[in-house]
C-alpha cells in the first residue's frame, strides 16, 4: 500500500498553537527501549511540550502507562501504531526486526492525521528510537527534524556511527581470526578489541547485522541524537561526537549532529527518594522481604537483565561461586530452556546458603532492589539501563557482559571510570566458580573494593547533580527545545 501524502492544507493553527512545541515520540517495540523513552517523554511534557507517545505494535500494556496517570490526556497522549506481528517473534534480543520497517506506511498516515488536527499544535519533531531509522523518511516528508533516541552510551553511539566506514574498509563483518585485534580509529573511543564491539555488528550471519548496518546509516541523516547518558559520565566521548562530521555516507554532504545527553531516563522518584523508594508498594515482593532481613550494604545483587539466559551448567557453577565466596547474595535469573527438567542448582545449595543467599527465578523489581539499604554491590551483565540504575544508587559493580554493546559498557566501567571489577570478558566462555568467587571477594571484602565503591559513589553524585535543578540534563533539554523553536520559526 502506498500513501500519497498531500501538502498540509486546511485552517492555519492559532498563534498559541504555533508557539507550542509538539513532539511525536516513537519507541522501538522492546521494553528496554520504550520504558526509558516513556520517562523521557514524561520529562518533556513537564517542560510544557505536547507529547504524542506512539505505542508501536501496541507492545506496552495499560499497566506500563500507569506512570502517565494524572497527566493531561490532551497534551500527553498515547496512540497505537501497527498491528502486532504473531506471538513469539517478540522474544529475541531485538524483537521484530523483520517487521518494524513495515510501520512506515501507518506512520505516514498517523502524521497526516496529526498535521490535519486543527485543535492541536502541529508536530515540531520526531523523537524516534535508534533502530527506527525509517522514521527519517517521515521526517523528510513532513519537513520536520528527526532526533534519534539512543538507548546506549555515547561510546556505543560513536561506534555505531562508524559502522558504515568499517564496512567500507572491509573490517566489518569481523574475520574470526582477527577478533583479538584492536581498532584504533573510532572517533573518541579508546582502542577497542574487535571482539568487544557490539555483537550484532560483528557477524554478517547474525539476523540483526543488516538491520544494524541500515540503521547506522540512517542515524547519520538525523538532526540530532538524544542519548541516555549524562555529560559528566562520558565527557570526552561526547565532546568528540560533537566535533565529528557525520552524514557524509553514500556520497552525501556531512553535518554536525546535535548531541544531547539527557539521561539517565529513569523515574523521577529514583533520583529524589532516599535509599528506600518502596514504602508505597502494596505487596512487598519476596526478594524485598528477604532483603529486609539482611544487614546494611551487605548483599551482592546478581542479575543478567531481561534478555540473557545462562546455560544450566553455568548457572550451577555461578551458584557454587556464590557459595564459595562466603558473601551474601540475591541471585535473580531468567529461566533457561530446560526440556529435561534438570536441577538448576547444585544439590543442597539452597540449604547451605540459607540465611545469606536468596534465589529468584523470574522478574525482580530491580529499581526497588537496587534501592534497598541491604544491597551493597551488583554483579551485572552491563546492559545500559541496568548500568545507569546501578550508578544512580552508587553500587560498585562486577562485570559479566553477554551480548549487544555490553562488552564495551563493561570495559568502560572497569577501565575508564574504575567503578567495577571484571568477572570475565565476553569471549571467556565457561566461567569457573573460583573466578566468580575471587571477583566477589575482591569487590566485597578487599581494600580494592573500597576504591571501586568510592569511584562509583562519585559517579552517583555526578548523576544526581546532572539530573537535578539547573544540571546538565536540564540545560541540554532546554537546548533541545530551543533548537525545535528555531527550526519551527525558520
Ligand atoms: N529488569 C527488571 N527486573 C529483572 C530484570 C531486568 O526490572 O528481573 C529491568 C532492569 O531494571 C532494566 C531492564 O530490565 O531497566 C534491563 O535493561 P538493560 O538495558 O539493563 O538490559 P537488557 O535486558 O536489555 O539486556
């Protein structure tokens, strides 16, 4: 189906509407992308912007939109887009790659409708996810700027923007015999092992590879990038991004991208509440109940995020490592495929660690867990949302990257900001109990852990200052709105 979009006609909007900024926010249909974007949308709305939040494939349920309750529905509204593809396709690490590009036709219709509504200010921009590159077509059609919402750190942004060049030079996809080689020329990024580049960029056979390649090119065409990070966390990366000419791919003329670090995109209460933000939870989760019984700052929270699943032998070894460390822990895991119904944990593990360890297979209320006074460290897969959540609570980390850009995030935490200790790299394969136990003891029981903790707490202070009144996030948001106003009046 092709839709011819006519020039916008009809009555002119009032002066008031012309001055009003209206942002159309399009998240990728994966919760790790859409939930931070919803927090961002809420913040834009609090600054007087009319927001249309597009629920791509209706992947977010009513439950998720509870955070918008109480906001004026005429200025903060949610609209569905597209018919959800069949069940089961939304479960890969980057779901729906085969389908998201099909949304373009529906999106053109949606924008036609938004532009024709006399009662509203017309859209002043598209804010769309890093993996919805096709939205540039919509922005061009309606002559409005597109800002990319980048859900990973500035280092990953620099790397992804460099992907077309690496492909041109024949260095991507990676020759498996060269995985240990370092890459030196990504603007602003320190020398990086090829094996540590975002995993979908490495292998042409990966289902995401062509999708990444296309989106990286389309990102060059954007007006700017709103990054889920804060300036003080990655100043040199951000400075370099701001000075680098992008967009000169496929023979086009280059331009500077407006680089706007506006994260961490988390609920406001996470920045303002004290160590406990859980007082108003009606039903206290079992993990929290168990944490209530533990001494202050004593427990290591262990989690691999919402996507990664460890093998059963690795889960058993991890359990042995936790036991061997002698430290307190809360282990949260996604259930692995287990057709033979094998035991997940070594025999007697739960009894032997009773009182000092708690295991939960399923979803944990992570923000509440990280905010609990009993949690003193975090063994993480280094997903960027989890990393920011840990930083905002000043929790020293242990790094165990699995996929996506997690290896780069881990290197950043260990080498750049020295706020984490490495358990393993992404290429280490099976991780032994001795290695796990040693890393845990280094973090929780050795003087080295104190240094790491101090470094992490400095980052927390920087994060809280950045998101606070007059901080760098507010300034970047104001610059963003100023850019939209200039665009509108040009
Ligand atoms: N999360 C959670 N409970 C869990 C596992 C994950 O609340 O049991 C949340 C976590 O707080 C974070 C997100 O899921 O906001 C995971 O995103 P991240 O970017 O860290 O990693 P991914 O899941 O994409 O690998």
